[in-house]
């Protein structure tokens, strides 16, 4: 049996006039790259080529406002069976305070291709409350996690 995530049909959710979709054709790479390099603390050195490669290997989520304008983004790195890592979530300034990031984090867990995933992770320096509303909790054994530090 072979599973090809590229064949997964895009999903769409609606709330208060906003639309969240996993449809890659709705992705505005320039807007995502602009936010990551100019407004994020975690990806200020991101290049377009690196972002494109990351998106090719991720499940992107795009939020549009009621007028259809880009409002937010997130992506999921996953094997679709056991592990999912939510990252690069952001909401543009004019749309903050409406619960959109929490909505994204809740909704992606309802994706029909992700129902088997049992290990959901994310890292945030300053938005724990947003993700706690979506069911995320602090890791009970943070000392067990390890990483290879990035090279300069």
C-alpha cells in the first residue's frame, strides 16, 4: 500500500466570513515570505527557495478574510500517521484578536487525512494561550527533547 500526500483533496472550512483552506493554489508565497522575514522571530533568514521546498513537504493552511484577502497562514509537517508538527502560524495584524490562530490549530486536527495522528507538537515562545485553547499542552518531559543546533 502506498500513500501519496500530493493526491489529498484540498479541504475548506468557514467561520465568521473567514475561509481556511489547504488548497495550495490559494497560497501567496510572497505574502508568507514577507511576513516570515520581516515580522517573525523564528524565520527572519528564510529564503524563497527554502520556503518553497518547505511548502512542498508540508500541508499549508491559508486563511482569507470575508473579502477574499489573505489574512493568515500556517503549515503542518506530518507523516499523516503518527506525527504532526504545526509551525509558521501567523495572522496578519488587521485580523488578530479574532481567534483565527486557535481556529486554525483546532480545524487542522479535524482534517480527514490526519485522524490517525496521535502526536501533535508545536513550539511557541509567546503564544501558549492561543494554542492551549486548541488543546495543546506543555510537554511534560521537555528535558527529553533534543535538537541539532543550526550552524552559522
